[in-house]
């Protein structure tokens, strides 16, 4: 399917009452809603052929700047979240930008300032509510404090009565209520301000029927009902420890209820004090287990039902903001951490293009792995909706919010972040960036600039086989696409454009080694 941008929004420029570089008239409340593995094509107003409808997200888009060329900082969970919160690509971090488990060690370096730290300096009350997946330091039952986890039995040596450290509260968040990692990774529990909410632990096998060994780590295509759980495609998790009161199928609702409570409490306690809520959701990442009220409603199986559940989250937040009469002065950002995990076989079976026809999926270096929906709404300032095709990275949110609130970015922070506040306000017509680095789940790099995209290797670099390929004799060792004429990355033109490929590879190498993206862009 060849993507065509569908948005029945008027392409009005925002009339700005203030010039670029000047902070907004008043500090808005700020909410970042980050879906997990939700593709660009899962938002129905962005995909004319979508098999699932998202009326609440569509309604948000109807009062947003809709960025149609936005990209995650990486094509998988952990490095993408690192980039969003720090304004720095995760491949620059000590871990090299790899994914981690629920027992993973902290990814954000001590002393590095996150978005929450910037907004805290600006006078905001800050909260992280939802999926963390950036590592924690767990207290263990052994003196060395090294976590040992047995995948076969599901047991670990973690002492859940002890507080974790190096979590959200250490990185600028005043309040946190988190699940440690993805919802298919142990341990399954909530942490409130670094303390386990329910320390009475058991194993998943005590609460849920264990999967068959051959399907535990793959999709089970047999649809059966077992209590409140529909065992179906995408409904799986890794065996491990779980709080006795924790229920996988209710996790998203508990996160959203906590988020709504935070908004309500902030408004009641100090309505004049702005708040920032980072709300990383647990869906529609596996396990595809929506709330029971959404089951069998989408016509697209458990995945589509989960997308409906995510859409409802957006509607509930919008409804509360309106009820409290703070919707006009609340900036809401909706996006996803990477592309959807939606292989070709699923497209063939369902006819649904979760990644809007872009090549590849989550994990991949191709567009399907990292192009994401990005909606930015602030009704009292932005006004009517419009569509922007400017190149944006989720790392750019860091510098944008710093500029919006009048805060300086500290030295050696936000190395890959370019403010697009001028594009939001309408005062700037010039793109904030013309180039961007991409990074796949297995470490493959790509670099796009002025419509060209160079990939330093052959294969997907991620989940779509083959991930890596050796070049045939006399053939190019990489990939080059002209995205303006080949948005599907179907035609590798590296052989006939070797000078362009060499120039892009040289610049990519320099940007990786320099530690920052900023010197490559005019005006920065």
C-alpha cells in the first residue's frame, strides 16, 4: 500500500502573538501520553484504510499540530524512552542503546537532566506514571545487590520489601507510580515512589495458567477462553514473580486511574501551579490484553481491542481536563515509542497496515520501525489543527519544552535535541532539523538528510528477517533510498549513487563520534 497522507484538517497556520524564542504567555500544564508499540497506521485519522477506529485520538488530532514525519529516537522501547526523556540518542549511553529486562540496571546516567528536571526548575510538579523500562537498582537478598533471575523457575533473589533506587524519583520526578518494564516482563508489580505497592509475591503460574513451552515466547494462534483471559494471538508473557494483587489485564486501567488522580490532586491543591505528567502506557505492546469492556469490539482481534483501549485512555484524560476547565491551558503530546510489532504475515491475514504501509516493523531500521504518530495540542495557544511534514525526532521534545518554559539546557545535556517550538507557535517556517540518525534493535545505523536515507548495512537490522545480510560480490554493502520518491524504501539506489552514500556515511560516522547531532544542522 502506498501511503497517502489523510488528514481532513484545515491547513491553517497558527497565528502567534509572540515571536520565536520567546516563551509562551503562561506556563501550560504538560502531559506526554506515550503508547507502547502503536503504529502510525493505528490512528484512524492518519490511515484511510485502518481496520480500527480511534475517535478520541482523532478528536485530539483535530486540535493539534500533527507531525506526519516524526520518528522515535530508536526502534525499540528502552532506547526510545531514554531519548525522549534526555534529548540524547541512547546509543551514546554506556549501555549502547540496547533493550533491557525488568531487572535491568539504570540506563540514565547519574547527573543527566531529564525533561522532568527541566520542568522542575520551571516550577512544575512532576510525575511519571506508567511503564518505566529504563532500569532500576533493586535491593536483593544477597549482600552484593546483584540480581539473579532464573527464567526456568521464574524466581529471583530480589527483596521486594526494600526500596529501589535510581528510578524516576532520582531523575527529576516528584512522584512516580510505575511498572518496571514491558507488561510481558517480570517482575509484575507496581512501585509507588520506589516502594513495591504489594510486597506479597507469588509466581505468574499461581495466578495464570502457564503457556505451553512451545508457545510461551511466541503467538498462540488458538483462541480459547480461560476465566477472564482470552488466550489468543499476542496474549503471552514471560514467567516470573508477580504481586498477588497485580492483574495483567487490569494494569493499564490502574495506571490511567492513577494518572487521573494525579491531575485532580494537582488542580485541587494548587490550581495556579503547573504540572507535568509523563504517562507511558503499557499497550498495545504484548500481552494484548485490553480491559474486558473492549474485548471483541474492534473487529481486529485482541490487538485492535487493545488499540481501542488506548484510544479510550486519551478520551478519559481529555474529558477530565475539560471537566476541570484546564483543557485550554494544557499541552498534550501523544506519540508512540516505536513502530508496531506487525509482520507481513499479519498484514496479509488482517488487511490492516499498522505501520501505514511503511517497510518493516518495530525493531527495524526501515521507516516502519521508527516512524511514529506525533500530535501536539494546546488549544489556548495553538488553536486550529494543521499538518506539518517537518522532520522531527522524539528527542526534540526535550529542547522544545525547555524553550517553551524559558529554561536553559545545561551543558552536556540534550545533545540530539532541536526545539520545534517555533513550528508549534507558527512563528517559524524554517524546519528545526534537516537530518537525523536512526538506530535499530540490533545496532544498525541509518542517517537521513534532505530526503536521502543511508543505511549502514543490509537487512532489517531488527525483527524482520533477515536482520543482517552479507553483500553479494561486487554489490553495495549498505542501502540508500530517496524517500521523497520512494517512501516505501523499495529501491536501493546505492550502486548508482555511491558519492551520495559515501558522503552520508562520512557524516554519520562523524556525528556518532562527536557525541552530538547539533553541529550538522544549519542554524544550530
